[in-house]
C-alpha cells in the first residue's frame, strides 16, 4: 500500500491557463470514460519543494488504448509518441501508464507495454522523488517508494535497480538533480551509477542534461557528482584531483553571488578551466554544445592578476556584464570603478573623430590603439 498524503491546494501555484487545460483534459476523461488521472513525475516533486512548475505530465488509468486515442482525437491532442502512448495538449503531456523493457542498444531500444495499476507504472521512474503521483480527483499524493521521505531528507535514491540500468542517461540526471536541488545521491545508488557505461548516449542527450546542471544553483554539488558518478572519467577522460576539487568547489560556491543570470549556463565550464586541465574546445565537442557556448566559454581567461588594463581591454566592445569572467569580485569592483560594467570602455576618442583629424586606413587603426593605451595608462596612474 502506498503512503497517502492529502494535498488539496496542489494547483494553487499553477498558471491559470495551464490549470484550465488540466481541468479540461481530466474532467473530460473522468466524466466520459471514468478514467483515473494523476499528475506524475517532476511536477509533483517540484510542488513539494515549493518550486513553480510549468511542465505537467498527466497519466490516465482505467481507460483502454482505443478509448484513449478516441479521447485524444476529440480533444485535438497531438500524438508525439504514440508508440509510448504519449500525446500533447497545449503544454501538457498526456499518456497512458506504461512499463518499459530494454530490448536493443540506445535510448530508443525499449519495448513498451501498458501498465495496469499505479505501483507498476511508478516503478519505471528513475528516482523515488520522481515516482510520486498526485491523484487529481481525490486531491492526494500517492507514494509507493518513500519518495516523500527522500525529498524531506534531500536524497536521490534509485527506485528499481534492475530497470534503472537500462537507461544510462539516468546517471547524468542524478548529477543535474544534485546541482539543481542540493540533494545527495544515496550511497548504493551512487555505486550503481558508477557501474553503468555511458557510451550509448548521443551528444544531444548528453548536453541536455549537462546544461540543466550548468543552470543549477549548487554547482559544487554538480562538480562532486560529475566526478563521483564516473561521468568526468567516461565522457571527458578527466580525473579530478582532491586539491583541485576542493579549490574549485569553494570558488563555485562563493561566485554565485556575482552571477549574471543570462550568463549562468557558461560559468561552470569557464571557472573549471582555471582549476582543471581542460581543453575547452575538446570538452564542448564531446558534450555536443551549441555554437554560442564556444563564443562565451572560450573567451579571454582571467589572468592571475586582474588589472585595469585587462578590464579596459576586455570591455572595448561591450560591458563586463557580458563577460563570463565577471563573477570575480575584483573584476566586478574594477568594472564599476571604470564605469564599464554595462557599457564599453570609453577610449576618449572615436574612429570618426580620428578621421576628422586626417587619419585613415592602417594609420587610423594604429592611432586608435595608441590613444586607447594612453587612456588606460592615465587611469592606472590616478
């Protein structure tokens, strides 16, 4: 029997349009087909944690495949994974409960069958915190695997070892959940992850999980499990030494205060490159990162000594707010002192003004550079 917790205000933080869609779908399925509808997966976890959720998965029990497909047609829902019984209604994912069995290599090599009851369906989930189900009709949470306790204790625990190993992406999911929620991977689950090969994962799936980790607010947790779960070794051929880990972990924790939100995805790799023997170009290639990562992460590295010259030269085209090294307190202080935090460095002269003085071609560029150096030296001497 599951643990049952009443939760009458589950949707109190849900955007009205999303809630109206949930009611439209579930009211129709329950009234016309007597189906039982549950919110499942991450939405339940996030609601318990007090986080806002916009991605809802609805799982429908007690309805045949034929009736379900007829109902989806009536609602004008789009089949996005019919072999997995999954449909899309606006931003909602609606599906039938299922079990999955690995039959071939790769993330598509699963045989899917219909699950008949709630515990059987929840068993296919990766971690206990993601296996919770919210009974919409009765306004209560069903917990078959002690997920509520694990959330309370901030623990990531595997639901079922036998099915967990069939999807290697779950190892990366453990890492990114730790970085996002400040959860620890339970020891037995950690050892299980270490034994799973990651060589069947396509780069786009790898990067998707890494980017979620990069966006996390607890990057030192992400760093720890990048190493502890064997991900760094398998995917990046990187062994993180203890001293490097300690120094890097401290910087990742302290730097959060200065992070600019639009640059958040880039800080982790940029900061890591100062403490670990990383070839950033190679790392980005291995992760399948999009082009904008190369531009932001492979920018001017922070020098050992942060000087007026460095800040001014870095801000020649745009303010330091756009530079991913702006997490460092000295960078912040100097950028604001030079008034280049959110605007380019004022060279004291423009190319147009130099052209009026008679400069052109190569001489124009050389004079602009000379005047820029002169302005920087004058600031240093103040």
